[in-house]
C-alpha cells in the first residue's frame, strides 16, 4: 500500500477524541521542540498584559462539543447547524508525536508529525495514511493529484493518489530526482559550500522548513535551514534555481501570481524577490528588503487576493504590508505574548498561531484589522494552521480552521467571517493597536488597526 514502508496500524479509538482541558505535555515550549530557527531573540515576546485580547470564557468551554465522553457520530460533512460562531468542533488525536504541518483540500485533511507519518482525515475521521523512511514532516502542499512533503532530512518527497483506490498513496519520487543528482555530481562546478561542507546546489543541506506553490507558473518553492530557497519545475521535478537568500535559516517562503516571492529568516529580515526573464531563462533577483530586526521572522502568509503580506516574528508581533500599494507598511498587530509560529489568511480573515498556545482571528476591513476573537484550548504551542471554506454553511460565510500543536493534537474550529466582536464573550475587550514608529525597525505614521467597538487599547 505504501511505497516507502509498510502500512501502520489504524486507530483503535474511533480516530477522534474530545478535548481534555487538563491535558499536559512536557517541555512543549522549548526551541528544540518548536523546530523553528530563531536569531538572537528569545521565544518570549514583550511583557505586556493590560487589556490583552483573550477569552475569559474560551470557545472550548462554550462549545456544544465539550463533553466528557467520545462524541463523534458518523457524518458526511461538517455542518454549522447550532454551532456558535468561532467555536471548537472537535480534536483529532494520535499519540505519535507533535504536529508540524497541515494541508486541507476539499474534504481531506493531511497532517504531518515527527513520527514520519502523513495522516489523511476525512470528515473528522481517519481515512488513510502514508509514511516516509526518514525525516519528520515539516511542510505539506497539494497540487492536483500530487502531494509534496518537506522533511527534516532536507528531502522533498512527491506522492500520488492511486487512480483505482483513493485510500492508497504511492511515492512518485524525491526532489531532486536521482537522475539529476547523478548527472550533477559529475561536474565539480555543481558543488557549493554549505555550512562548512561541500554539497550539490540542487540539494538542500538542512531541514526543509516550508513549501509554496505557484500553480499558474507551474513552480514549487522550498525554503530551508541551509539559508537558501530553491525553485522547482513541477512538470519534470527539475531544480531550476538555488538562491542563497539569507544569513541564517529561512523559515518561510510564499509566492504570488505576479512572480513575486517573499522569504523570511531567522536573521530577522523579510526579502522580496522578482522573477525576471534573462538570456539564459527566468531568474529570481532581490528586489528589496522589507524588514530588518533583531527578532527572528518565523512565518509569512499572503491573503487569497494577493493584496496583503503578513509576517510573524519571535517577539509575538505580526507586521503587514499592502502589496497593491508598492508594499507600503500597513502596521503591526499585537495579539500574542510569545512567538508567532504560523499564519494563514483568506481574503478578509487572518489567523495567527503562537507559542502562547492561542490562535488570534483577525478581520480585515479596508486597511483596518480587528481582532474578532482568540481561540483557546491547545495545551502546547500552535505550530501550523490550515483553513478551508465551509461549503455546508448556508446562513453566513464560515470557515473551517485546523490548528496543529505540539500537544500532539489537531483542533478543528468553526469561524464566522462576520461574527460580531465580543459575540463569544460580551465582557471581552478586543484590542487593536497603532503602529509604534519608535520601537519598529522602520518609520511609519500609519495606523495598524482599529476597532468598531467603543473600547480601543493601544500598546507601545
């Protein structure tokens, strides 16, 4: 059934468990467990508390699914009937390690962990799975019938769904291909110095941290702790470029249709790259450096319109830039006490997951960002996020949000795009903040965000 290894046992407990608020895990906040490279900055953010955006009555306690016994019944879809806005639907748990990567498409959810397994879930129940021989799964992206996974061992693996049986996944190859490795290894000029050792330029010499697809151009981008990002042609798995992008580990890479690519690194910078046609073909050249700070850049995300770039850092802040306004800085969102580890964005919503175990839900209205709520319930740092539109929602626009954590679980949330601020907790104050031009690494007078409610807090 699996190309690299035998199949693993199926779950014996129904594949889904209720959330346990008393659950705890040892040492979940350490840098080794987070597998994110930081620069000189600590994982802890600024020591502010006053008016912090949080839920006194968390979604986990208000959810109708908060029960003491197993609750899931056979279902064909996730419905929002009788589910409150911004609430917990359930938890997917397998006792096999921390969750480091997620990808969602249609009715399937893919989860990657340090067990080397990729689990496939359907309608909140385990559907199937496949596994690699080595390397925990740090990134998953999906392109049609192909699934690309990035691993701690520096390899990118390609998987295909069997046309005869959708529950069977077979490994279709590895990037770079063995053929290209053998061909490149003959020429001494194909070797480069990477971390005090010689390595082929087409191979990552350290962990693959992030993958990003540009479907329109048929390209796959991979970022690595080896300080490079690489460009792959999906059609033939050929490595087109390897760019030494940063002075430290590259933690994130995202691309947009225009050919613009953004990279974020532990060296504290966010860089912009443009794909330009040259005599020997298209090449990525450095366009500008958007950010330069002491804190490590840990996550990047682009909204689905490609109009806003978000950047999470180890200091707990989220910077944003407006792509359509020549990448002008739009401000800073301050919603976390510790490092921001992951970001996901739809057209008007942005989700930030943090080492503080919380997920902030932000809504974009023009150039204003408002914090709708904070999703609480994880017992460890939130390491990855995936978002899908809830097709079953008829009354309003709702999203299914998946959050993977170092507490070994994936939580599933229902989030309403136009939920009223404070609907989850009427006594809750939702704070938004002005950009602080004094403490930031560049100057701006723009407002980071504001709120439509009467109470507004500003942190500096």
